[in-house]
């Protein structure tokens, strides 16, 4: 009986990790489906996503009945979460699911690498090469051309990525990351409602659009974070970052299969360069940490 526990634990870790990555990729697919087909406006999608996510997370935290820890949620984290949510939604007015996910992921990782460098972390030559390759992949993706993504959408998604990277860094010391996330979502609610008021003239909705927005908030975001925080203790920091390399690939595949999007050569090459470059940096950092 005892000998089976490691294999059971490993299977559970793999299953939870895969579920979390699918949930994160689903955010791109749900948002793009809703906005690309004009089923709802971007501000309303963002508002419903935040409200549904906050409600789901608060309910789960209450049901969990864990002894309360001092909250690490704060308005700086909420501001970064708000920036990510809003810019993410508006970016998907013009970006494909896979393209948006790649720009978002690349911006998140580059933000973290820049902060690490500014904090005094030493990068080996191979790490610098990987970083340069990742930057090249993103630059190539958005460079002018027939298959280049909309520049406004790309800029909005890059801002969303920087904001999510900053949010992740601000939350590193959370004693209870799930409760902190629930509070941050709650703090975001009045902010996204203000955005909806600002863009009230663009308001549009449909039953399907509303369902997609709520699903993005409650399932892909709220439940996705619950699963991710459940598996995170079983993953090293480098492995946790590495498995997220799969999210843009899943989003691209889902965009082709579910949304009938084109898988362009530009996106394939840019993905290979960006994700490969990030993988090199992560591998080098893991090697140095083990020394």
C-alpha cells in the first residue's frame, strides 16, 4: 500500500497541473469567442469575468473553513489584476486566441526576468541567448506583414502581460494565495464597473456572450486558480514556470479546432522562438539553483 503513494501523488500532480493549464488557456478561447463574434462588449466581458471570479473564489474560501491568516491582498495587487483583466479583454477584440496567449505569456515572463536582473540575479551567457531568442520571437510576431497581428491589440495584450507579471511578483509572499486572490478580485469589482460605465455607449450583450464571460470568471479563472494553488506546492518554482509554456500552445490549438482560426507560419515560428527562449532561461536558472 505504501509503495503506491508516490505514483498516486505524481498522477494527482500531473492531472491537476494539466487541468490548470487547460483552464488558463480556456480564458483566451472564451474571451476571443465572445468578443471575436461580437457576442458581448469588452468592458462588460471584463466586468462579468471579475464579478463571477470574485463570487466563486469567496464561496470556495468560505466553504474551505481554514483558519484565517492575515490578508496579503492590497490595492497595488488589485490594480495590477484590474489592468490585466481590462487590457486582456480589449486586446481580444482584434487578436486571435493563440497570438494573444503568446504575447501575454511572453510579456509575463520577460517582466519577471527583467525584475530578476534588476534584483541582482546573474544570467549566464546561455540565459542571455535564450532571453534574446524570446524577445526576437515576440518582435517577429508583431513586425509588419500580411499575417501580423493588429498592433493595437498586441500593445494592449503586452500591457496585460506586464500587469500580470507584476501581479504575480507582488503575490509571491502571500501566506494564503487563494484568499489573497479572492480579496484582490473583490477589490477589482468597483474598478471594472467604472470601466463599464465609461464605455456604456459600446454596451452589447447576448445570452451566449454572458455565459462565456461568466464561465471565464467562475470556471477558467476562479476554479482554475483553485486547482493551480492546490498543485503549486508540489512543483518547484522553475517547473511551475516551465509547465506554463504549454498555455499558448493549447490556446493556439484550441483556436484552430474550436474557433476555426488560421495557424500561420509566423505564429508557429514566433512560438518556437519565444517559448524555446524562455525554456532555455528557465533551464539555466534551475541548473544554477541546483548548484
